[in-house]
C-alpha cells in the first residue's frame, strides 16, 4: 500500500504485553508509548495504585493517543468467570467488569474489552445464557456513559478454553447481543486464528458485521514446542504460525472486506510480548518492522 497504515487504522499496542509489569515500570512504559509517534492508540488495564493511575491519566491526556482499556487481566488474574453457573461467582466477575468501566472512563477510554470464562461441555448452553446475562448488564451500564463493550474471541480447547469462540459461535453470541445492545462488538486477534484452527478470511468474513477492534500477533500451535498456546511470542519465533506473509494476508482480507476506513479508523493493536529474557524494546521494534513490511505487500 502506498498510503500509510495510519490513514486507515489507529495503530496501537497492548501496554502490559509490550512492557510486562513484572519487569518494566508502568509509568515509564506509558511514557515510552506516549512519546513514540508510531502509535495512535494504547491499551491499558487495571492500575491499582491511585497515585500511579493519576500520573498515567495525565500522560494519556497530553498524548493525543486513543485510549483503550482491557479488562481481560482483571478476570484472568483473579480467575473470575463471567459465564459461571454459580450466580455468586458470576456476580463477582460482573462486579469487576463494572469497576473496569469506571476506571476506563477515568483514564479516558471509550469502553472496555473482556473475555468469556472457561466452560464445560455438559453445561455449555447454560454457560452461554450466563454470559449473555453478564454482558447485557455491563453493556447497559456502559451505555449510561456512552461507552462500548467488546468481547475478545479466544481459543476454545487449547489454553484459555474460553466459551467464545470459535468464529461461528462468536457470531451467534454477537447477534444475540446486538438484539438488545447496540454498544457491543467483537475483538478479533490474528494470533488467535491458529489456536481456533481458522483462517483470516474465514474469521473476518464470518464476523464481519460485529467486529469493532483488531489485534495482531503470533502463536505457536505445535504441541511440545516452546511458547505453545496463547503466549503471543514475537514474529519470527521458532515453530510459530504467523509472520510477514500471514500478516500481509490479514491486511489484504481487511481491505477486501471494507475495513480500511479513513474517516473512522478501527483500532489495530499489536499484542506481542518478550519471551523469557528477551528485550522488550527490541521485540516492539521487531513488530513494527513486520507491520511495515506486511503493509508494503498489500496491493493498492
């Protein structure tokens, strides 16, 4: 493409992936992204300390970045399940998602993203109804603040074992949600397509009416190999599924399906993290190089 990717997408990064909090200072990490004009968007998550949250809010306000909020770590870290059959457990997940909406609003985000909980084959239908209940409740609350709610599609039998996807099941859920809530959408992630045994073309065409947000990344889906599962290793990682070719194909599919929108660009965030002792800054730059090369391969 001769046009810049920034014409059609707000290119972002998932902060806690690019700069893992176990090894990187949060305020410094936010500052790095705010000072990097490659990025048009940033995705943040829960900030527990009030003073730190205030500092981050101020930097984000100055940055002209689009702010997004991922509530996935709030659920995963506490092992909360928004489709739990036990109503008291479901309500715990709903409560933290309501709190996420409040924090997202404070930080300047226009909504939150989350994921479905684990499921069991014998109770899948009941879990689906529980997830609808949770999602409708948080959409209703978000709607009072003119905010969006996005559900990220994950693997169903590999690592996260999430109730939603694969893509056809995600489409069914999104259709049910759109019957009652117009502030709901789906987030799809290139790194998850190999984990659900699907292609970019199949996922994007199946979910076309409901997609509101994109992630890109990599995955290792060969059993017994390092970084197997939903680990988001760098592009070019040994035995991994995605690299320049797969990303270029993904971009081409988005173009054909009408997602290149210069007037209202979608957020497209990289979700790549350093593996073990890899250098976070090098991995981030690796990803930018792959994006630039893949974009250059897309036909005008």
